[in-house]
C-alpha cells in the first residue's frame, strides 16, 4: 500500500466547555498562581521575559499551536500524528519529507525512517528536524495499525502489562490525591540566579508537599534546565531528606559532562532527563557516560515512535528505565509505555481544575483517561483516537 499524500493540518473540532465548575482557583506556587507547569525555562532568567512554559515567549511563540500530520494511503485510509512548533516545521515536512515519501510503501516504516534520517544529515538530524520527522512517523504507525486492524501496541510487540501505572505532574496535590494518584511530580520555580534564598523557598515547597503526600508516595521535582552543576548539587543535597524518586532535567541538554559530574557528586538522588534531547545519538552519549538514571524522550519531539524504540534499546541494554515525557497523556505514549517492560510508569500532566472531571478537559478524542492512577489503553485499531476528516483544515 503506497503513500498518497502527507498533509500538515490544524485541529478545528469544537470541544464543549467543561460543564462542571472548578471548586477553587489554582494554588499558589512560588508566590504565583500554580499551573500544571509553573517552571521557568532558561530564558526566564531575564526579568523582561514572562514566566510560564506555555505563554508566547520569544522562541516559544508557537508551542501551543499543535500541528497534526495526516498520512493517507492510496485506498483512502489515513493515520494521524502531531507535534509542536508547526510554523517552523511545516515547510520542511511539505518540501522535504513529503516528496521523499509519497509513492512509497506505507507499511515499510523502518525503511521510511531511514530515508528521512539519511536525508537530514546536511541539515542536522536533531532539533526542529526531529520534530518534523516525529508526527510523520507517528502517523505511519497509526495508519499501519488501522490497515491491519490492530492497536499500535500490538505492532510494537504486545502489552507487557494490563494497564499503565501513572504519576501525575501537577501543582494541585489535593486534587491529584482525590483523583487517586499516588505518585507526584511538582514544578521548580527557581533558577541559579535565585541563590540561597531560592533554595530555601524550594525546600519549603518540597517539604510541605512531602508532608501532604506522606512518606510512602513517590515525589519528583521537575527543574527544566534552570541550574548549572554547582547549583544543582546544592539543591540535590538540600532535598536529600525528602527522598525524591528523581530530580528531573536540572541541566541544559547539551551538558553531558555536567550530568556525569552531578551524578557522581550526588549518587543518592536519582537523575532523570531527556525531553529536550533529540535522537538516538544524544541519548547514546548520555547513557554511555552513565550520566543519568532514567531517560525521558518525548516521542513527538525526538523523531517519533521509531526513534524512541532505538533510544529504549540503548537504555534497556544499560539497565536504565525509559519513562517517556507525558507518556500517559498522548496516544503514542500510552501504546509505547504499555508495550515496553522498562517503561514502568507513564506521566499524566493534570490540566483539570479541582472538581472538573478529566474527560471534560481532554482534547484527544478516544484517549483513555487515568482512573485511580491507572490507564486502560484503547484496543481500537491504530492509536485508538476518534478523529474525523472534517476535524482538520490545512495548517496556516
């Protein structure tokens, strides 16, 4: 079955507003109203840049504009994938990837990925290039599953577990606990320029959260690249009494030497990173240096399911877990996490205000929602999403 077309699309489906009113405003975190993610990025060191990962900051203006890619076969069957920064990747998909793949066998996913990867070498095979490759690859897996009448997790090797165990990323611990979550990741609101006073504030927040969730719950802190090695060591040492399951993305992704130094300096605090690493070779160096305990590729940013399979194999061979970024909140992440033995947890990013059922804020039709911290992945063909052709218009 040959590929007929590859399109870049925008979702225009009208979702109903939540019918359940929230019980209370978001809690305060670091002196500001908490969000699902309230983490400063590296650019937020400068006071004239607004804080918050999802506001239109320089270099992040199109993060919230998810772009969908539809790959259609000659019989009219189609698969859907998605990624971010569509304004930057659309031209590359339409002018480079589509002409390369149209007319080829849509079932030969590994061959198609190798064609893309080899064609990228003059351009660099990471960054925006890997973000352009990812939704095409995800759409190919969705399409293949639909053509064969099986879920993507069957194509990947079959389930390793009946359901997914999740951890929740949130600023509203009370609401997360009410929903039945027992593992919690909280944000970081300081950077190295905040110094000792910032570390004191962060420790207070972690201590309060630990007291609330109890001694047996997994608790993680998500930094988002805001530290250097010296500051990360100070923070990790200060937070040791709170028994963190891991400290996430404390350094910028290129600093593999720094990750190794940090791991050596604070061996009792597990380190996790990877959402901002792109492609197997970045992870190969990170894993080869034993600079991390948990790898966290983002499937929709690092090149797609096919590239993530290669990253998983590297990590598994080194005895490391792969916990994909937001794996519990995206269809490809759910299928991947259900299949791979060393994907023992799936991240769910809680976007529902307190009291509002998760289903009322979901914007992925057909995606399974967590119940008491567990997810039953859809067994519908492909990725199991329930999109319709008229849900999309060309991306502009």
